[in-house]
């Protein structure tokens, strides 16, 4: 009888502790903020070999130089 009461007491303490951890760690999911209001400036650069960056023409086209 004593061992059964001790086991139930220990399991109750463990269950209450796990419930407290689960409730305390719960946070509601907030809104996703994956996009800003303004465009992001991105530069394509070769830092290792030529130290040059890609250029964009006046009409917005990416100027690409193909090397062999």
C-alpha cells in the first residue's frame, strides 16, 4: 500500500511538472513579417576573383558578361 501511494504521488508530481512546462512554453503564433514595405537593395558581387559587381542598365535589365 505504501509503495503504491508513493508511486502515485511521484507520477502526479511528474505529470503536474510536465503540464506546467507545456503551458509556460506556449506562445500564440504571431503574424508573419516576411516582406518589408520598401524594396530591398541586392548586389551581386564576385568577392573572390574579380571583385566586380553586376550592373543594371538604365531600363532595369541585368547586364551579364559571359566568360569562357
